[in-house]
């Protein structure tokens, strides 16, 4: 499957495109769409460097999302750099737009549109709410500190709280629409937690990950994403691999 065939445009994006076309705001939509594409190219560029398998590229009204068909136990550093590179590309693109404006190549009106939508999309996408980049970046940072299962629970709670904060403090119909969509995405992510955790454990059983750090834990729920583990059972210690072997045999 080519990269182009992996692009999925969300129905809400199509609805928005129709609305802006009918209202004569097609230029605004094209600028927003261009910013989103540049942003996603940033994620794609870094994912190709690290040889991540791309599953689909989603285009939403508020931004885009690249979903990977990858192991959950890939290095946190790789995941973090892939996530950061989207906003980084977007910022570089705006710097180029600013240079074009300063050299009288771009009109003030078009520059103002680019500037408005650049900062709106950038700040919104960096909010600590899943599945926005800000939420995913925060989740990776939490995974450095907390076990995999706990960090996922924390990001879900923080995401719900973040949406509640936005709805209480900002009365806006567009924000309500975006918040509704985000609530659906977070809830779907919440429902997949058991599946994701079992996948996380199974990967560690089937693959020989050479993590440098070793941590002693009391049960599987305290496993970290970037560490090997020794499980303490009463007065004896069990290697993570042996524990998982017994678990999946059952």
C-alpha cells in the first residue's frame, strides 16, 4: 500500500470543507490544510528515520494524526522525537512564511491568515489532551516516571480534566465540537486499555528487549516501558521472562 492510500480524511473534515466553501472561506481552509500536511510530514520524516511502520494518516478538523503499526515497547526516545518533530516542522514552515512576507513575496492579509491559523493549531494541538500531540508527549514523559499501565491511566484522567477545564472557561461552538470528538477518542482509548496492556506484556515475552535498566517490582502492573524487571514473590525473585512465560502458558 502506497503512502497516499494510507491517508484517511475524517468525515468532520469533509463537512468543514463544504461549509467553508459555501461561505467563501476556501482560502482559510486551504491554509489550515497546508499547515496540517506540513505538521504531519514532520512526524513522517522522523518515523521513516527510525523505520517505524506507518498504518494510517488521519486528517481531522483540528489537525492530523499518524498511527503506526508498531510494537508498544519501542524506545521512548524514538516515540518522543517523532511526536516533537510535527510541531517542529510546523514552526519551521511558519518561519519560511514570515521570511516570504518580510521580502514582500506574501501579502499582509495572507500572512495574517497563516499566522492566525498557525498559532491556533499549534497551541491547540499541544494541549495535554489525548490524542493531541501534547497529550501523547505528556504520556511519554509520564512513562519515563511511572509504570506503563499507570501512565496510561494518568493521561486519560488528565485528558478528561483538560476538556472539562476548556468547556468551563471557553464558550465556543467550535470548541464544543472538537471536545466532543476528543471525548469519543479518549473513551475509545480507555476501553482498549486491557487489550493494550496484554499486548505490552506479550511483546515483552516474545521479543528479547535489551533494556539497560533493571527494576525490582511486586507485580506485572508495575512494569515500565523502558526497563527490565525482577518480580519479587515472597522471599524469591523471578526473572521477567520466566514470569511471562508462565503467564502465557496458562
